[in-house]
C-alpha cells in the first residue's frame, strides 16, 4: 500500500493532512479518515467521465436583467470609445466587472452541485458489496469446471462380445468388464493377459521406454457365461505333438510345409517332421483341410490328456518344494520389507499346514472308521503322506544359507557362479513334520535381527 500523502489544505473545516491517499485502492473520489475511521469524500476529486455542465441563476428574471445590463454597458463603452480614451477605459473596467457577478454565482452553483454529487456517489463499502455480489452471480452463472468434460466411469449392463482375433483397432476388454469371449485361435483374456498391448519393436525402444512387460497366465481359469467349454484333446499313448527344439505344443499358428509332411514352430522357427498318422493335405492357403475338425488347430486353449509315459516321469521326479528367497539388503530394511516378508511366509505355511491336516483327517475318516486311532498315529501318517518340502535363503550382495542342524550361516560370495553349500536335508524340511518345522520356523524368525546392520548402509551404496 502506498504511503499517505501529507498536504496542508483547509476547506470547510476539513484538514487534508488527516486523510490518507490509498493509491492502490480503486476508490476514486474517497479518502480514508483515521480520526473518523471511515471513508470521506475527496473535495478535490473531479469525475473524469462527467459531462460538462453549465450553471444558470435560480431566477430567470434576474438572469435576463443581468444579461440586459451587460449588453447595455457594452454598447455604452463602444460609443464612448470614439470620444474620450479615459472614459473608454473606465467604461471598459465597469464592463469587465459585470460578468464577475455571474462568475461568482457559477462558482457557488458548482460547489453546491459538487456537494450533491458527493452525497450521491457510492461509498467504498457499497462498492465492495456490489463487487462481491457481482462476483458471486458470475460464479453461479458460469461454473469453474464444465461437467460435460469430466471423465466418468462408464457403467453399463450391456455384455460385450470379444473375439480373440488380431485386431489393431480394438483392445481386449478390461479385467473387471463383463464380456463374452469367443476363442478364435488365440487364448482369451481370461486365460492369458499381457500387461502391454503395444510392444516395442526394437530393443533400443524398449530400453528407452523402461516399461516392464509381463503376462498373466491362468490355465485353470473359469470360463464365462455363454462361453464354449475348453475342449479335451487325446492323442493316444504318444501324447501331444511338440517341437523338438523349444518343446512348444501344436497350435493354430504353426506353418505347414511340403504338403503337410513338415511344420515350422511359430516360437523358435524350427522345422519338425510331422508323424505319419497325423498328416493331412493342405488347401490353397497352406492350411490343413481338417483344421476345423481338430481343436488344437483352431482353438487358442485346449486341454491335452497326459500320456502314460509322462505320468511315469512325473512320479519319478523329486519331491516338490517351496523355496523362498528373501531380500535382506539396505533397501529392504529402509522400506520395512523384512518383517513383512517373514511374517507372510510364516502365516502362509501355518495356514497350509492346517488345511492339509484337516483334509487328511477327513479322508481318513471316510476310508476307515476305526475309532481307536490316536493323535500320534494321525500325525505320523500325515507327515509321511505329505511330500511337500519348504526352505528359504537370504541375500544382499552375498547369498546366505541357513543350516537347520546347528543354525550356522553359510555365505556364498561368488554370486555370478553360485553353488549350494549344504545338502537338501539342511535347508529343506517336510512341511508336516512338526519337530523340524518348529526348528525351521525359529531360523526364519531370526532373519530380521540377523542382518539389521544392513539398515545403516546408505541406499546409494546398495550393491545387492
């Protein structure tokens, strides 16, 4: 706010030195009086937009008499000017005095008109009130945001149909949308969904984009309403036809060569020989003539019947295991991920043990209703029937194996070519073995305190 201007001026008992001129305020013609704590009219203010006014006497008769006297004096002065110069000067002086009466009258009228105009002017308080009302009315008339341009979630009960064909101008439906999927040679979004619908063409573009690409695969997903069932394909004792290079399965996108005697894998582009019993002639578009009769050649999702040889191989495999890899670097500590990870693993395994024990007891009761079986026999039978094993390993810039027998920590510094420094019995335990599971649980719960020194390492020096 500008400093008030102090000037000595007195008119009608009003001192201008007591008033402050606020140059930044848009209140022309008004002054703030500190003594009265209110706005007062400015005596020196002239409205720049006002029209020029001419003030007349109140009495028209007096005005006509004065005008007649003035014209008479002017004629007498003109006649005397030709006779005597001195007389002419005196008459001229008298003539000039005549308009002064009219001038004084005009001055008084102007002062009175100024007073009337000052009383009719809008006060600053009323100006603020008018501006506020005008602003509020403008806000109500014109909203800040156009509601028609606000994006909204489109909720509709309409069920869209989606055909799993390569379509560049149509994206797959969202995971929460209601749709009916038609299998047209590609897996539907219920079974296979990619995180990126536009894949970078070159490696340099992918590095610059820095977008992670992944695929969510759900081979056992439930089909939607009004969708076709997943067909089962049985190719006999030899099992399904697979690529000799990448072990990919026969699918609608392989390329047939040499009149159907060979086929090229669409994954690794290796040319494979087609079995004699599976051969068929090709049409003009190099497609098998029995394409629509074989589900594996025109469906994106099928279920193959596992042959006996594959089942025998799986039965001879090693026991399955859940092996958890826990990050104990400084970044994990600063984000409080260690405790969350350890507790999540422990709670998940405890729940899995409870579910498996309940399922085993129910099956045992259905098969034999012997009431003399005690709890110890049930526990031992459960531990022998469950082949699932669990274990864990920790890492930062090194790999740490935790020995189950004595709790020793085996550290592997060569992370580029690592090796397992302990036998399976030291790092893997049966899930349903209560005694060994309790010891393994103790080793798991000590992990947050065992590597707590990593929390003091700055994140910029992280080498994990």
